[in-house]
């Protein structure tokens, strides 16, 4: 089964602290948020998203950053070109922010289960309402 992962789960995967069977995808905004946290921080601060990579030993940290910059082919991204119609349709049923509505649309388009390393009650409720697993 296809799995859609959030930014924290993506970080875990890039740090080789999580493995997932089957196809793996993330959303563009989750990917951007992780990149901003890790690459946009001076000296990799101990923030929630950048901290786990910052705390790695130097060689592992460099490897994780390389994987973040050149996302492995094994991790898919769904284009907003493909998601826009679904996002528009879902907006009429769910009051979610852009990050969450993109995730909901991607899960629906991919027919994916969603792995959230951080709870998101509104997104989880919307996924359940759409018949998707969290």
C-alpha cells in the first residue's frame, strides 16, 4: 500500500530511523517545510524539525542533508498540477489550511494511508471522513 508521510516522518526516513514498505510519497509543502527548517536555520538549530538532523554525528548529518537536497527517487511527490482539482473539490467539504488540504488531496489521489509523526486532529478527521486511513 502507498504511504503518504509528513515532514517529521520524512526526516526520520532520511535519517534512516524509519523504514516503510511499499511506495512512499510526501507533499510539496511538507517537503518545503522540512527544507526550510533544516537548510534555512543558521547552524542547524535545535528546532523541532531541524533538531533531529542537527543532533546527528557529522557524517550522518551530511548524508541526511544530501538526501534532503536531492530527495531520493524512492520518495514521490505529487504535483500541484495533479492535486489542484481535488483540492478545489475537497475545499467545499473540509475547512483545512493549505498544508492539510494538500495532504488530504494527495492521500485521496494516491489512495494512500497517511503516516503522521505529529498529530493533526482536523486533518485526521478529514482523512477519516474521506475513507482514508491514518
